[in-house]
């Protein structure tokens, strides 16, 4: 079971870390948002891995919850990003800094 | 306790609050003159009731319990008097009366707000000394502190922004550190409540261990020491008194500063005697810094108000020296010194403000020759200076005498060094008198000198009140020492020293 | 098997009331013409009041009821603030009603998040609430700073949600391996020996620390609070912090370190939490000192208050026997914090232009002269945040200090005292600005009658509650 688990959890962890690094270092808003989604996918993978390793269906059901939530988050997020692009004409984090001291 | 004592004590503390609420409620209806009259009435009522309460307490004689409680008024916090708090209450009432009467003679913008703040501060001061509950003491202290901050921001003189902030931060830090100390005592002794009786009972049944006493007393000493401008936490004091409006400066320097010493005498040292014994030498050394180092700084001052402020920091050093001896004589001397110094510093702040206003000068070097124009003012100023120096017939004399006597058995070296404080105060006091009043007026002053009026009616009344009480306490020190002795002898902590 | 009928609907009465009325209000706002929009707002308010009444009348567990009421009161105050905000923006009643509906749904999500015992339900509720918060942050569609705040909150919120989800995934996995259901919080003490569980718990905590703006995840708070519309900033500052702290407290109450081999784990956990609390207090207060912009100042004040609340939670962990007192102190502190903060945010919104991104402390000069009563009330609220007696903020901090002493967290106590003293500087700067005379431009601070009444009412509550505490404590 543990070998089976490791086969999935290590890639999931790598996906998660990639997503995290992407959120921290990427400049395009859409790319950052995609990296957040990547982190969510990594979590989904962990759920599925544990579910299948222990023959339990609950983890799979959770995945559906997460998909629904991710979808709503994307809907709202893209609406905000589209509006931001319309107003600011850019999607780069370097150029959007009206806030601050 | 008989009802007259209850009534007078409760009136003395809560009357200022009640009158402040009256002014606030009638805000739109009354003018500034009426507000001033209400404030004067309130201070008078408070003064008379404080006098009656203290007299009633004094008449108890040797029958008086350690703390004489008064009946609780509805839900308001309970008050009590003891040998230490009775002179402090009377001090608070006297200086409040003088400050309010002096304010009558000033021309103040937003006078209604001024008097409301003044009355709230007075109530807070009286309550801080007479509260039976330690937590309420802290709260009354804040009631007295916040009006000072607001008053400084609105009516202060130059440099008030920085001074107000510095004062607020230092004093709140000191108050918070001592609050942590109070909580520590409460937690470590497992006392039933924050009442003085509950804590004393808990300490008797389960004394605090030496380890804890060391640390908790350190917190209380440094926290309360900041409130009293102990070296090295004194830097807030001179600028505060120089920039604050005079009535508030009088109340703060004269009364609120003594609160820290009062808490140490009544609360900290009896509950934590071993801790005090551990720290007494450190306290004495820091107090010596107050006396000697600040003494030098005071002598170098040219601004008359700053000189008075620094001198008050120096005199607090003398009080701390009395506390460090932990003997009945020393602490009793500190109590008299607190009383006398409160009155004399209030007097000096008021008179120096009068001088500065009349001559439009803050620099003593640029004054001179006022004696001819303002003989009465000069008379009061010399009286105040003599009181500060410690001339017999004023209260400070007894205080300094007792403190130095007890210091001799504590440590002769420290006594000798402390006695130099007398020399410093004589030097700067007499030099100030000479520079301001004697001699020939300097250039700028001589042009305007014929237009300077002598001290006026209200100012005279205020100054006379202060001088009268100083002389009263100076000639009959027994009024203060007898109750104080009874209280101090009942605390085992104080019989360790001589 | 549970059916739709056998489900215990009474336990989610508040959330149900809020969601049903929010959906009704939203549909009506879209469907009805302009002249009905005020009635739609009234419908929304009826829903919020109904939730309050349901909670108080049918109160089963005191903690749930109190927490739910706090969040609904936050929603009520935010909705009230939104009236003047949308009037200034010149947008129609329909926009405002949509906003109020979103606030209500967010409140429902937060109440469920704080009240539930199941990690998955908590995650779903949190995400639901957070998505509504993204919408609230970006609601001023034409204002670049609002959109920027919305995007920043989106990224940070998404990141923290993903962290938390990963944590829950690991906890689920640990549960599957151990054979215990770790989705239910009551089983947490059994999991403290499992590596996956511990990693999961750390990630969940990290996600929640993002939410309450604790160190080292506090960097987003000043920007988001500054850019978002003022009613939304108030809701972020108060409601989401309350929710996050109550959730953390719940988890910590369920963590039981009683068995001997867990003592070293307890030491480590308490130490880590203390370090985070101390660092949060320091960062929050140091950041506030140099701050001149009011909304950023309130953000830093919120960060330091998150630190004080973490001190309380560390005290609970270190000394579990104080659990009963802990709940009371927590609700009291959160109530005092909510009242003072909302009064200040309402005041921030009472200026002529709708967007307060650039508002500084010097904009308040001359307020004492122009509006003495409101300025006095604001000073009382600032004093409550600073911890000056006799306001309830002082008593709240005092109780936290006492609990921290009993838990023997002495260094943390010292940092908290030092932080409180430093915070006096920036709170009193605000009071000082109000007292100073006007500069060149006249004072623009123009509170409406409703705003004045609310601010004064909040100040009176701050004092009245502390009076009640004194009477209650004195009577014992």
C-alpha cells in the first residue's frame, strides 16, 4: 500500500510545490491563477490516492466537492480579472500597484 | 464607620465627576463663566468634604483599623482611607482647589471642555488614592491621565505634540507593567479578589516565595517608578510639565506623580517585603541618580518652568531614598515629603507660569528686577522656594529630616550623598529668585516692565491656599505622622529597618 | 441513513435563514424595477434580524449562538454602511441589494465555518464565504484600486484555500491509514502521533493564519483593506478574523495532549504558536507606527489584534483547564473588537467621495470642533482598541493577560504589554489629529445622522459592557 501511495503522493507534492512557486514568482495574473488551480488539483490527487489505497470512496466524493468549489472560484476570479484588464489594460503584477504607501 | 465619614469620603471623590456630568449635560445652555463657577464650586465641595473626611479619620486615633472603609455608594467602587491615603487625598483636594481657582483667572478657549477635563482629572486623582480595590486604583489613575493628554494636545504650549505622545507612552507603559505586577500578585497569592483586604489576607496565609517576590517587585518598582519619574525613566517629566497647561501640570506633578509612591508604600512593599529588601539598594542608587544627576541638570536650566519640572524629578529621588530604607521613620518621612512636595511644586508651577505670562519670557537670564513691580508675587515665590529647599516651618523640612535620619542607619554613604540634594535645591532655588526678582531688569524686560501687574485676586487665593496648607503641615506634622505611624507599624515589612 | 427529513435542520437555522433571504433578495433585486429596491433591502434586513432572533430564542449551545450573533451583527453593520457607500458611488439600489445579498451569503458561510465539527464542511463553508468576500472586495468595478484589492485577495485567498485543502487531504489520509475518521474534529487527539496528520494540521493552520492575517502571512492585509470598499474592509477586518480565530480555538480545544508521550509535542506546539503570536504583535504594531493612511492603519491594528487573539489561543493550549473561562474571554474580546472597529470603519466612510483609498489622518483635523459628539465617541472607540480603562477593550486585554499569566507564557505577556503601549502611539495620533485645528482646507468629515447614531451607540455599548462587567465582577 505504501508503495502505491508514494507513487501518487510524491507527484502530488511536486505539483503542489510547482503551483506554490508559480503563485509566488510568476507575473501574469492568469498564470498565477492557473497555479492556484494547480495546487487545488494536487490536493485532489492526494485525496484520490488515499481513497484508492484504502479502498474508500469518501475521498472520491470530496474530489467532486473540490471541483465544484474550484469552478465557482474560477468564475468569480475570471470575472474580476477581465474587469481588471478592461480598466487597467494590463495583467502584469509589476504594473498594477496603485495601493501602498 | 459613622455615616458622616461615609458621606464626606464619597462626596470628596465623586463630587467632581458629578459636577463634570452636570457641565456636560448643560453644555449648550451655559457659558464659560458659568462652567468656571460650577468647577470652582465642585472643587470647593470636594475640598471641604476631603478635609472633613481626613479630620474624621484623624479623630479615630489609635482605634483606627488599617484601612477604614466607607459604605459603598450604590454600585460605585468602595473607598477607604488609611494613614497613607488620607494625606494624599487631602493633597489632591487642596491642589485641585488651587488649580481650579487659578484657572478662573486665565483666559481659556473652549473653557467648558477645559473644566470638564479638569474635574474628571480631580475625581480620578481623589479616587486613585482612596479606592479599596487595587484594580479600581489603576482605572482611576487612567481617568486622571487621559484628560492630561487631551489637555496637552489642545491647550499646550510649544513642543506639545512630542511631549504629549511621550507622556502618554511612558506613563501607560509604567501603568501596564505595574498592572502585570498586580495580576502576578493576584495570581501567585491566589487571593479571592482585587480588594486590599483580600490580598493582605491571602499574603498572610500564604506568603509569596522569595523567588517570585524578586521578579514581581522588580516589575512593580520599575512600572510605578516610571510613573514617579525614577531614573532612568524620567525623560517624559520635564517636557510634560513645561508644555502642559498649568492647572493640569499642577495636578499631574503635584498629585498624580505621588500615586506610584503611594502604591509602593501601601501595596507593593507590605505584600513583597523580601523583594523590596533585595531591590532596596538598587532603588537607593537610582534615587541618588535622580538627586545628584538631575540636580546638576536643574542647576543648568535657564527656562524657569523646566527648572521647576526638573526639580520635582529630583525631589522624587529623595522620596525613593526614604522608601529604600524600609523603616517606619524613612517611609513616614517619604509620606510627609510627598505631601509637602506636592503642594510646593504646584505652587512653583503656578507662580512660574504667572511670571512667564507677565514678562513674556521663558528665560530667567532675561528677567530681573521684578521685585519692585510685583512684591506680593515675589513674596509667594520666595515662600515656594523656601518650601522646596526645606526650610523649617514648611512641610518638606520634616520629610527631608526624617528621610535623612533613617538613611543614616541604612547606609551613611548614601545619606551623605542624598544630603547634597538639599544643597542643589538651595542653589537653583535661590538663584532663580535672584535672577527673576532682584537686580536690574534686562533689556527687553525693562521696556515693558511698567505694564506688568502684580499677582491678581484669583491667583492670590490659589497661592495662599497652597502656602497655608504647607505651613499648617509644617507646624503640625503630627497631623500626618500619627496616622501614618499607626499604619506603617501595623505592616511587618516596615519594622525590618530602623 | 440520513434523509432530507431526518437531517437536523435546527442546527443550521441561522445559515438557512441568511441564505434563503439572500437568494430571495438577489432574485428580487434583479427582477423588480427601481422603485422596489428599498423594499428588497428591507427584505434582506428582515432575513438578518430573523437569523438573530432564531439564534437567541432557540439557543442550544451558548458558544455557537454567541459566535453566530457576532457574525450577523457584522453583516448588519456592513449592510448599513453600504447604503451611504452606494449613494456616493451613484449606483442604483439594485447594486446595493446585490452587495447586501453577497454579504449575507458570506456571513452564512462564516457562521457554518465556525460552528462545524467536520473539516470538509468547514472547508466548503470557508470557500463559499471567501468567494463572496472576493466579490465584495472588487465590487467597485470602475475603481482600479478596488479591482486591484480584489485580485490580491483572490490570489491570497486561493493560495490559502489550497494550503488548507492539502492539509485536509493529508488529515484524511492519516485517518484512512489509522482507521479513525479524522474529518471529525473530536478524533484529533488520536492523530497527534501520525506524521501525515501533523503535516496536515500545520498546513490547515497556515491556511487559517492567512485568513486572520497573522505572521508570516499578514502582508496582504494593508493593501486589500485600503483598496476594497470601506464596508467590505470592515467585514474583512472583523468578521473573517472572528471566524478564523474561533475555528482555530475550536481545533485547539479538541487537541488533547494528556497522554505522557505527547507532552513534548505540546511544548513544541505552544512554543510555535507563541512565536507566531509574538511576531504578529510586533509586526502589526511596528507597521502601524509610521502609517498615515487610515485604512492601512486599521489593517495594522487588525494584525496586532490577531496577535493578541493568538496569545489567547496559545494560553488555551498551554493550560487546557481554563477552557470555560477561555470561551467567555474569547467572545468578550471579539465583541469589544467588533464594536470599536466598526465605529472606526463607519467614520472612515463618512467623507464626501466614495473611495477612501487615499484618506489620511490629517483629513480628520478639526473634527472635534465640527462634530464634538461623534469625535468623542470615536475617541472612546480608539481608547477601547488601545486598551485604556474603563472601556471594554481594556477589560478584554486584561482578561487575556490574566489567562496568559496562568498559562505561564511570561515572555508573550511582555510582548503583548509592549505592543499595547506602542499601539497607543498610533491610536492617539488619530485622536490628536481630530483635536488639531483645521489646516488650509476645511474638514470634510461629514457623518450622516444614521452614521452619527451608530457610532455613538457603539461607543455607549463599549462603555456599558465594561460597566456591566464591573458590576458583575464587583457583585461576586
